[in-house]
């Protein structure tokens, strides 16, 4: 039952944001709504078709390779041009073609081709979508603006996966690709309809930030390696949670029995349901802390979460309970990392390199997908479970938090 008082409270909360920030929030919601089912359920879909874990991981590797190329192109373009409309439009059209080919795919060739287009579209989209937040959020604080758009993405991803689960039960699993096409068409419509609002906001940002801050440039050079190491590791964790964890569920652990495809989709939906409620309060809380607190908090939670996934492999009924708590810790890690990483990189990058800096941040995500899914796919094919992957990630997260963040920024 929908309570009118709750709707009024949500409306009052929503109206506090500037119209241009609402626009990019809507764009990122629809992007995530379309991509959510595609990202989280593609591995299950093509596992059912008969592709091996290695072939599935290779598809995400192809996606990362093409994403690397387009990220650099998009980042350099954004350094020279404040026009964010063109990259967003191009990425939407590419995503439409990618989803069409994945919908039609019945073999490895079309699967790899579709995944390559997905990577190319993501590479163009992410630097533009990330830099659009500070460009369009004024006078709202940038850290809270990133928390808002990440919240909209959490809602979109949850709804995308939930829709995919329903389609699997009642219609056809591959209809998630048709949903992605619908969402991309909606984004194109929003951009064209609001092009004047975007141009005015970009001009105001350029006028208010014409003087570069030399102190910020120095911080970029001082801390970039430490930040980069943490972000690459954390994005690898995200890739493994999104791609390899569902396969680990359906294949089972060393003692833990395999979980059905339907129940696995429910587990994924539960994790996204957690993110739906955690993203705004966690992101808003972290925005009031030290700039690097979010990375530390995320490393700690991922270390605990992946350790519990490792232990769960050695138990039967207890293993399911441990997986439940592992998902909770990983959700805290994701909700603290996503808004923090973008805000840090944008703040410490030189003013004439912010587009490329956010492209490199997006490339960190590509590196995570380049290495994580393929290696974990090989481990799953060779050993039948991913316990070695989880304990390795847990140790690395713990060491990075202990050894690197002991240094004072």
C-alpha cells in the first residue's frame, strides 16, 4: 500500500535538487535500468545457452578492451570540449546495437561482438556521465550530488535485475536486452528535449571555474598512485561480484551445494535491494567525512565480505548463511566506494585534465573487468568453485588498507 504521506516526503526530498542535476540523475537512472539486467544476468543467460565460464569471461574481456579505447577517446574529447551531449548520444546508439546483437546471439561469435559493442558504449558513456555531475550540480555540493546519482543508479540496477528475473519466470530471459533498448531511446529523448538546460549549465560552470587551483594539481601528483591502486582493486571486486559471484552460486562451493538459476537471481536482487536503501545514506554520510575515508571503508568491507564467501564454500547450510552476511558487507563496500571514487578523482585532477582523469577512473573499472572475470572464469572451469579467488581478494584488500592507508594524505 502506498502511503500519501510517504509520497509527499519523497517529493519534498526530490525538489531540493537543481533541475539540471535532476536531469543527469534521470539519465543515469535509465542507463542503469537498462544496463542492470544486462550486466548482472548476461553471464547466467549465456551459461544456459551452453557457453563455458571461460568463454563468458572472455566476452567481458573483449568488452574491457574496446572500452579502453573509447574511454581514452571520450576523455580527451571532454578535455577539449565541455559538450557532454555528443558522447551520451553516441553511447546510447551503440548500446542499442549491442543489445540487439546480444538478443539475437546463440553462439560465441555474436556474444563476443555484442559484448564488444557494450564495452565501446560504456567507454564513451562513463567519462561524460561522471563529469556531467559536477558540471550540472551547481549550487549543490559535488559529493552529495555523486551520492544522489549513485542512488538513482542503485534503483535502476535493482529494477533492471528484478525485471530480468520476472521475464525469466514468465516470458523470456533475453527480453532484458529489449528493455535496454527502450531505456537508451528514453535517454536520447531526454538529452534532445533538455539540450538548452545542459548548454546553460555548462556555460555557468566554465565561468565559475576559470581559474585553476595549483594546490589541487599538487595533490593529483602526490596521491594518484595510492588512489589508483585502491580503485583498481575495488573495481576488480565489483567485477567479480557482478560476473563471477552468480556463476559461483550456480556451480556450488567445495561443500556448499549448487544453487538454482532462479534462486541465484533472487540472491542478486537481494544484494541490489540492499544497495537501493544503502546508497544514499552511506554516500551522504561519507560525503561529510575525510575525502579518503570512503576508500578505506570500502576496502575493509570487501575484505570481510570476500573472506565470508571463501569460508561459505566449506559449509552446506551454514554456507548459505555466510553468503547472506557476505553480500551485506560487499553491499556496504559498493555503496561507499562508488560516489567516493568519482568525487576524489574530479577534485584532485588539474582543471584542464578532468575529462581524461575521469576517463582513467572509468578505465580502472575496465581493468577490473579485464582481469577479474577472465581469471575467475578459468578458476571456475579448472576447480569448479571460486573459493581461491575470494580468499585472494580478501587478503589483498586487507593488505592494501593496512599498508597503504597507514600513510597520511
